[in-house]
């Protein structure tokens, strides 16, 4: 299930970025005592008690005819649309302003749950200054000091209490959930329509036509599937969106929902850095992966074009060298029929369990053929290995000293596991424990 999202909004210079940094546990947002420093949306991940969530920091919402302030307001409005809960931050020292009233009116129209935080109340004697904010009609205000961390816990308690109820989906239905991620306009929606054989999603040459992630179940040859189409970006008039940056949060949310992830690459444009970043999110999340090169019909080809493109992918995506590559054209339907068999293969490998006896036979052969290197006269001893989880397959090596297990030898063991058992399309995790350690 995907994580909920909190958006932090308010007029400029009320302390939104300071709060954002406290929640995500770092200094991702620039903090400066003047308005307009945060111009675009910033994304991070936060944890409070048992809840994990995405956080969006926004530029200040302010009514103005200046182009920059209009863009900042539009950025904030998009963040509000994307969120599940809104933290509305106001300045307790300055008091209630017309701009606060205007922001409150915008938030009421959004119909999203709102938690009101009155910032810069550093001393308990200042708490009386928050009562005027009841007139905003957004419920009880929370007195906080983002700079000193006071009251943040109560604010987050209120926010997480308003998260939507988790939808517990059964894993027993056997349906394979797969997500399509990639830059805007790589053909995600076209591929959805081609796989389904009908016009399920609006297709346009404009980047960001798809507004919301759409889950579409279907059955093919007795196997159930659910397509999770990654939403693009809604264009707002003349606002110039940073589409590459904005696609990351959407991709993360789709990844969290999926068993298998397609990383779509535009065959016409080739590979760019953003493709690798998006693939990295799926790899880090432990999802099964397929690299899909779309728009292959538009590429000028000779007998070596596909081989050369595949070689380039392997060079650029070395961290997911286990992912199979499929070349296709969603527009013409060429090679699209190859997709579902590959999905089934990588989904099976993602859930593959290996008998402990077979794993230990493989480890014994590996150590016999390539003994572990020694460190200051001490040599690593691997006693046994067992599989402790799937999705992705996760193995624990019980050894005499985990510090002796160098990452290069761990990589060698992973390669031997892949040579022996396959694991095409899925990452695998190798952990080390000292013998007799839980």
C-alpha cells in the first residue's frame, strides 16, 4: 500500500521549511529569514510513531500579480491536490492576516483534512496569541515552535490521525500488480491501452496528460494482473512545471503498490539521468524490475542497433543488471505480446524460495572454488545460509565474523546464486550474522 502524503502550506516566511526539515530529519530545504526562498515543491519522507509518509514542502501561497508569486502559489495548489493531509502553518507573532484568510479559503475548497499549526510561539506565555486563528474555521490550532521543536509531536499526532484508512488487499488472489514508471511522455498510457486492447487512458503527445494513478485489473490466460499506471502532471495554464522532478513522487507511490515495475525508456531520446534515478527507487524498494524500451518503431535501425542499445543500457544501469530488457512499440503493438510472459517470470523469481540444503551446497561449492580473502591473518568462515524472506528473496549468511565479509565477496556470492538459481528480474538481499546471533 502506498504511503500517505502530507503537504505543508502557508504564506511566505511562516516557517514551513524549518518544519519540513524537522519532519524529514535533515536540511533538505533552504531556511532563510525572508519570504520566497522556497520556490518549488520539495519532497521527503517522514516517520512518526508507526506511520511512514511522504512530505511536500511548498513555496508560500500569496495573492499577487507578480509572475514568480503566481508560480509559487500554483506549485502549492498542486501539492495540496497531491496530499492526503495538509499542515497549514501560520505566524503567531505576526497574527492573523488577510493572506492567511485567503489560504484558508483555498484549503476549505480542497476538501482535504487540514491541521492548523501556529508557529513562532516559543514561550508558553505567547499561547494566547493563537486563539484568534479559530476564526479561520479549520478546527483547533496547535501552538508550535518549528525552530525549537516545541509542539511538533502534537501537530503530527493530529496529522497522522487524519490519514485515510489503509486498504488491506489480499495477497491470496494471485494477481500480479505491476507499475509503469518513467519520465513524462515515454508512452506509459499508450502501453496500458495496448496491453488491455482498449482506450483505457487518455493518450496525448503532451507530457503529463495522465492526472491520477489508475489501477486496472484484467485476466489473461487464467492469470490475474493489475496495471498501476503512473500519473503524470496536470498543466495549470501558463505554469511551467518541473516535470522531471515532479515525476519522482508519483513513481515512488506507484512502486509502493507494485510487485513488478516497468522502467520505461524512450527509444527515440535514449537514456538520461532521470531514467536511472527512477529505476533506483524501484531497486531500493526491492521490487522486481523489467526495462522496457518503448517507441522502438521510431528508431532508425540496422542489424546492430538493438544490440548496441542493450549494451548501452547495461553500461548505464549496472546496478540493475538482473533486469531483463524488452524492446517494443506501444503505438504499433510490436513485441507487446512479450510483456506478460516476462512479468510472470520475474514475479515468480521475486517470490522464489530455495531449499536450505541447495543453498548450502551452493555456498560450499563457492567457498571451495574461491576461498574468502583473509584479513590480518583471519579468514572468513561461512557456516550455513538460509532464506528468511521473499519479495525480494532475502538470505542470511551465518559466519564467524560479519566484519570479515567484504562487499566484493558478498557480490561474488550473489553472482553465484544468480548463476545457480536464476533470479532473473529480481533483486536479492544478502545479510550476515554471527553464528548464534539472532
